[in-house]
């Protein structure tokens, strides 16, 4: 009499489950003991540590392939239904193989010859398992959505942050955050490709980031305090690593608005000009190893735009900056407005800080009082454990908000605004005192692009320089009642308009 052969299959949903007691070893011991008692020889063992709610499990697939090839082994030993599958696709796949499946824990044997009631009960168990998985998924998504709406980042922390198990949020990573800031600051200059930025990061920090991952970092809005989850954008409570203006500058470079070309020759204004006739790029080329000329790329056919020497382009581009001058009295009025706004913001922050401190003291007082009641036997241990966990969570939330307030540098608002005003008023002077490459770098801080024809330039300014230029042309600087009521926002918003 030949000995029956079988394969053994065991599964847990995750490594965490395996470590927390949903043991693979316990399943294997149970199945081996059953095989020994029933004189069944186990020829192969297949172990999965992943969910069974969908198809594609590695060891399960290997088991199916083995059973397809083996004509002698037609028996599967498994603990119970939900260890084998929680989806109908795998159920159909198993049915096609004409197997005898032993669910050892429930004492059920499923095969083509099994009674209708056995098949019916197995179907009920499979439906129940699928319902459990689907319901669990719904509850998890609901919890994650609630978490996202409260501003807590749902999931594994992106590069530059690390997960905080206590607060269930993300904190700034002390080293990787510096790499993120460096990457954004350097790429915004428009002089790097992803490849050259990759090398610069390797040289500066000794860390290798592949090109696609670097692209993901530079296009992720999580670094300005936002995040996207399931297609919706949320405002996070985590600390931003960069300003919105810097993020927008990087996107402009990334999508080609100010994207320079990279060659062994330093062609200063390449990537900054477009042809006003056909909207093609105006490209630069070196003649006789020393003269730089700019011309229409002619992508859409022959163009009437003449060629320009770099010296001529430099002079004409400098004229653009003359439109950014702000009268001294307007500068003083705006700075006064910003100063008052900053003082108001500081008062509001102090008020919020004091309120949070009161809330924190109240939570701690309740925790201390409840602990004394527990020691006196006035409340049961189970009640104390449940409430103390809630209070501790609330305490951590308030502490996180206080820490976030402490980290905010409100002076940056005034400082950034003053830099914008200073740059606007001194841009033309600074431009005239610099070399072409430095002139182009200055222009990139002010312009998104510039169209050119044979006579004129048509600049597209960055914010808020677009409004400054507009005011210069309309001469609407004086007599404005709103000069003292609309400050520049921290993310380079516009002048009062």
C-alpha cells in the first residue's frame, strides 16, 4: 500500500503578526502532527507571510505550479479556510486542480466527492473571510482618512522625515532633511540636471539617491507642509522643510519654464528666452570659440527673428529690471505694514501658546488625579488603562503643537519681504555690476521667461515682481488705502494690490 503524499501550506498576513503570536511554527506543528497520525508524507512545505485577500502570493503560486506538475501528490494540508485563501479567484484555481484539501483545525475535507453541505459550509467560510477582509479594509481607510483630515501624515514617512510612533505623525529627520533642502535649493538655480544634482548630493553628503527617486522628492509637496492621500490634498501638521516659493521655483525649472541647457560652454541666457514670432526656444551657440550668438531654434520652420550677440542680449535684458523700481516712500509704507502685521502675528501666537499650555496642564492634572484614584481603589485598573492611554495621546498632541509653534520663525516673513523689496529696488544696479553668468542668475530670481522679437522684450515676471512691474507702469503707488493692511505672505505672495 503506497503512502499518501501531501503538501503543507501555512500563512500569516504580516511579519508583525508572526512576531505577535500568529505563529507559522504553530501551524506547521499542527499540520505535521496531523500528517504523522494519518500516515501522510509531506513532500513540500510552502510558507507565505502576506495577505490572502488578493491573488499573487509567492509561495501560494509556487504550490499551485508544483501541484500542476505532480500527478501523484493531490492533497493539501492547511490549518483553516482563511489561512488558504480569502478571495474567489484562488478558490476557482484550486477547484480546477481536483485536489483533496484538509482543513485540519476544523476537521473538514474538501474535494469533488465532498458532500454538498461540506461545500456549502466551506463557501460560507470563504464569504465570511472575504467579508472580514473587505470590512477591515473599509475601517482602515476610514481611520486613515480621519487621520489625514486631522493633518497627520498617513503612512511611511517620505525621505527627509521619520515616523514618530508616539505621536503617529512624522518628524524632521536631522540628516536627510538637510539633503532635501540642498536638493531643492540647488535645482531651483536652473543650472543642474537630475544627474549632476545626484553627483552633487553624493559629493556633499556621501549619500546616493537614484535619479527617479530624486525626481519624486523634487515634485513632492509634502516638503511645504501638504500631502496627497487617495487623490485629495491635505494640510499637514508636520514641519515644512522648504518654502512654497522655493517649491514653485523648482517646479518651474522641472517643467522647462527656466530650464537651462547644459554644455561645456557657459551660455548665460540659454533657456530664458522664447521667440515672440513662433514661441520657439531662443538658443545660444558659440562661434569661433569665443563669441556667443542667440537665435530662434526654428522648430516650427523658418523664422524672421534676427541673431543677437550675447552683449546685446545682456543690455536688453537689463532694461527689464528697470520696471521693478519702487518709490522709497512706498517701500517704507510696506515695511511699516509688515512690521505691524508681524507684531500682531506674534501676539496671536503668544495667545495660542498660552491656551495650549493651559490645555496641557489640565490634561496632566486629570492624569495625576485619576492615578491617585486608582491607587486608592476608587477606579478599576481597566478604566485607568483605557483613560490614561487617551490622556497620553492628548498630551502628545498638545506637546507636538507647542513644539511646532516654538519652531516657527515669524521673523522670516518680514525678512523675506524685505529681501524682495531690496532686490526689486537694487536689481538694475546689481545687474549692471555683474558678468553675464551672474546677470542670468539674477534674472532667474525675477523672471519666469522672456519673449523677444527684433525690437522689444516681453518679460513674464515671477510673483510678486509681476505686480511690482504692473504698479510701475500704471504709477499706482500713492493714495492707496490698502498699503497698510495687506502684508506679503511668507511664501512670496504679492504686494498689496
